C-alpha cells in the first residue's frame, strides 16, 4: 500500500504552486508600495502564546489546536493563526521601540484540527498584515485597503462584498453586553444548545450561529451600533471616510462580530460571492489590548488575514498555458554538448529555454517541444554541425530559417525578444 498525506493536509502540486506564487508576488508588490515589511515567525510556539493571545474559552484553543508535549515535556502548538506569534516576536525584540508604527506582513501555513471541507484544510495558508503601534483610524483603513487591493486582483470586484462594523470599546461595550445577556436569557428557549452555551461563556459569539431559528431570534437582539460611545462612533466614521477616499465600496453589517474580548472598534470581513458557507476570503480588525495579555506594554494594533485557499477558489479556474521561448532539439554528442553552452547563455539572458535531457530522435524531441509550448525550436544535428549552421523553426507559422553558428546565441536572444515585443503590442 502506498502512503498518503495526513487527512486535511494537502500536497500543493506544480500547477497550483504557480497560482499561489502569483498571489504571493502580487501581495509582495502591494506591500512594498505601502511600506509593509516581512516578518517570519516560527510555525511552532509555546502553547501559552495562543492560550493567552487567542483566549482559553474559544473553539480554536479548546478544540482545534495541534498541541503536544515535546521530549522535554514542554507544551507546544502549531500556530492556528499568525497574530499572537507576531505580537510575541514584536514584544520579545522590542520592535515597537524602532518605529512609531510597525507595518508587518507574513505568509505561510496555519494549522487547525477542524472538519476538512471545500476551502478549509487542516493545514491552510494565510497572508497576514499587522499594523502595530497606531490607534489612528487611517491605520484600520489601510489594513482594509491592503486586503481589498490584493483580493481584487484575482476576481471581478462585483464578486466582492466588504462588511464593516464597530465592536465598541471597554467603555461602551459593557452596556451592550448587559442588554444582550438579558435578551438571550429572555429568549433562551428559542436558541439552539450551542447558543445557550455561548450565552454564558462568550455571548457575542451567538451572532456566528448558522442555525436559522437562532438567526431569526437574533435579528431582534440589541446590536452594538446603538450603544457605542462618541469616541468609537467618531473612529468608525473616520475609517469609513478613509475607505471612501480610497475608493473601496463597503456595507455596514451590525451583526458582524468577533468573539474575542480584546477586539475593539473596527472589525471587517471581505466576502466572495459564490463561495457558499465559506464565503469569507479576508477578515480582520483592531485588537488593542492584546499586547497586555502577552505581558507587554499596552500597544494598539490592527490586522487582517487573507485565506489563500479561499482566494484560490475565487480565482477563475484557468490553468496557465505552458510556454517556453525556445526548445533546443540537439542530436548527436557534438551538437548536444554545444547546446549546453547555448542553454546556459540563453537562460542567463532571461529566456525560458528547454532541452531534452535524453538523446532522443528528432521526432520525439519535436513532440517534446510542442508539449512544452515552445515558441521557437532550434534544430541541430551532426549535418548542421558539419556545415556550421542550425535550423530555427517558428512553431506557430512552421516557417524555418537557417542560422549561422557564429553569433548564434546573440541572434536567438534578439529573435525571441523582438517576437515578444511584437506580441505585447
Ligand atoms: Zn466606545
Ligand atoms: Zn444557535
């Protein structure tokens, strides 16, 4: 029996790797233009980083983390999200002393032991951004901008829905919480078991319930919007004004919540139509207060995560056609040795050049050139070597011309580049 990958863990094969590289490259370019720098933290952290940084009474920490004891008996966890680890690193290295605001991004795998389904794996990948050290509403808007700007490169903007909400602050939230608890108590008979449990542990999370009965009841529940203080309201207004200035369309969703206490004010989700229940492609918000949970000074922060697998689902399923600029079909040892020289030269000039690793028949090599999607094919055998020439075949027009071996590589570079510039017009 052949071995298979662990359930919920997926091999990323070359075709999909190409699409992921495109996402990563696009994100890197956008980050560079916004002065966001890369940080890479370990995939493994001490369990307490997440227990404190996410909260003991969350589904993530209670049920979904890959936690184990290492050989020294220390509890370690494969990171289920990026923020806690990044903040741990920022505090450990006192990076907050190096700049008034840190603008950081990271990309990589996260791990959660959830039921695998479409767009949700146990090893999944995120692109994360954290702005640490600023309370400005413009920081919130920039983080939303980055999420939107990256995602919109890969799908029709009409497919996107940006939802914004404010969760209030430690001043105004308790008033809402009190009324919400009262409401949940009065309506508990109409709520599912999960919601009844959540009401006690983490009442805001009832709004995440997918149960239709619960949703009908919760439509009447008090929403934070009617409770937020003037400062929170002012902050939200400035975030939304900035989004308008950035030209980013959004709607306000008063039911959008985060279950974690340290989330404050701005929260958002970017949804993709057509993704079904897994519709959120990016999400984030402000998390002032998180740093103190990790024993650091009180540093404000705001961040977001893009789910790469969700983004892949949103992207049009179009396989990139394979293409190389030139295929060198060389026959016989003399020509094949000479071909290696051209191969290195042309590749160093930035051309995509392929070559048959085996000394096969011309027919077999031409077939390989076709399969590789070669624009040109250079044919050189013993006879051509004797006559110090080679045949260049245009694979589109089938036209052939004979080239002199003197200056051959230079001529090839020119041919391919002029063909490319014509193609761009
Ligand atoms: Zn407030
Ligand atoms: Zn429910």
